[in-house]
């Protein structure tokens, strides 16, 4: 039984990036031996175990054989006779197919790999130096999720290029219909992670180049401003919801489409809170952009349509998404620098003023005058409009 550190931890250490977690590979063991040593079995599709103390994952060396379409269509063989090189051969990219003996990792997880101590049968270190994302073997074509992973890694390592032979293989996979077999959960999982990378636009560039974007996201506008918007959102370190709302601005044409957004969200099973923010932005972004021309009543109606009084944090994120989009459009009056975008600060100030109205007092006064139901709501609306109108510089 031999244990190796594999995958992303080694890749990131060799790139002098922070190491977030450790993936361990066990060669020469059976599931029964792992359980006997105190490891907890958790793998559903193949043997994976949790360390009894650290709770880190340890996977048995395995090979995979394609048996059906899609990313679940594999027959897995995990046995003591599977070698380290055979396991590394099934991995996606050469930069992820490197291993280090576990005895060279300290108890607190520190390690200092050198070329002599690494098992690197597919020249991953060379590709790290050359900044190339290259598939390990032709078995890459058996898992369509790898198309998304390559695109996501291109967004993370934005100075890396995709090897020509890997791009050609990805095109072949798309042409063969492999991208059509992807399930919604995995598409959203990979794309949402890609949106959170350093330069998300590169993910969509790679997907477009290999043909997968036309399959997964035919609604997207190819306009450069959409890609600049999500990169601006990444530069500002915004949330996933804001980045998705920026991307959604390119669904169904240069001005976006609520119908196209809803279709994409249904197809990808986008989480409700992310979908709702994108819908607010898609519906109201033009009104937010032009809010400088609104009077007090128009400003309060805009806040009400955005449900800003009940969900002020979501409204703040909607404004941030609109700002990123505005910075991406030529002639918008702002650019990629830190030039202030007046709409966001003004609308946040208007919201603060309108929210300061004592609505319970207004409601009681309206009830005492005989108002009920919608009439009470109208009284609260009027009070908020009056407060905004009376506030210097806001209306």
C-alpha cells in the first residue's frame, strides 16, 4: 500500500499559488484494508475514503472504461493491481497528473516538491512551465465534463493557452454530441465555478472556440461588452449572483431578454436567489441606468419594483451588476477605472432616505382616517416620495 499526494495541490504549489486542499491516491490497497485501518468509505461511484483523523479524501487507484454516453457512463476498475501511472493516465490534464509520495508531506500538510521527487509520466511540469492546458490521453474524449473543466481552468490560469490538439479533440467531442449528454447540475457546477475565476470571459472564449457554447448557451450575445462586464465583476471581486447577472445581460441580444434568462435558468437549474437577482437586473437595468432623470416619485417606484425595501442587500447587488455592465459599454460615461458611477451611490442614498420613513406610524395614521388595504400602501408610498423629494441632492 502506497499513498501519493496528487492533483491540484501539487499543481498550485508548483505555480506558487495557495494550496487549498489535498487529494490523496492509494495504490495497492483494497476497500477492506482501508476500512480495517479506520478509513470511512464515502464514495458512491468508486472507492473513496475519509482519513480517520484529518477527514481528507483518499481514493483508491482506478481505471475507467466508457460504457455509455455522458459523464456517468463509465465502468470503474479499482483494485490493488492498478498502478500509479494507470491512475494518472485517466486524469484530464497533464498539469493535474502529477504525484508526490505521501512520506514527503509533513504532518501539518507542508511539502516542497522537486523534479526528482515527483512522479510525472505525462510531462505536467513541462506544461506548467510552458503555460499549456493539454489532455493526458485520448481517454479525455470519454467524459464531456472535461470540456467545461478545460474552459474553467483557462479562466483561472488566464495566461495559459489550450494545446491545439486538445482544442481539436474538444471540437470532435462536441461534433459527436458529447456536450448534449451533459446534465444540468454538472453544467451549472462548472460554469458557476468558472464565473468565480480570475478572468471568467476566457471560459466562454474556449467554449465558443470548441463549439460547446452554441450547445450549452445559444442565447448568449457574442458582443465583447458582455465578456468585459463579467471580467469587471471579477476584478471587483463580486459575488456569483452579480457575475451571473452580468453574464445574463448578454442573453437574447445586446440589451438582454428576460425570456432568454428564464430559459437558461430552467435549463441549468440555476439556484433561485441567483436567478431572482438576474431577473431584477434584466428587467430594470435600463431604468437604473437612466435613473438620473427620474423625479422622487419615479425613484420610489423603481425601488418598489426592485423590492428594495424588503431586500436591500439584493438591490445593492443589482446596482453593482448594472455598474459592471455600464463600465463595459463604450460611451457609457464610465470606464474600467475607478471613476465613480453616480447611479449606484445616488440610488443607495435614495433607498436609505425612503427606508427611514416610519411606515408603522404612517400606516396607523392612514387606518385612523379610514384607509384599508391598498390605500394604506398608497399612503406609505406618498410618505416615501415626500421624504425623497425633501432630501437635498436626491431628487
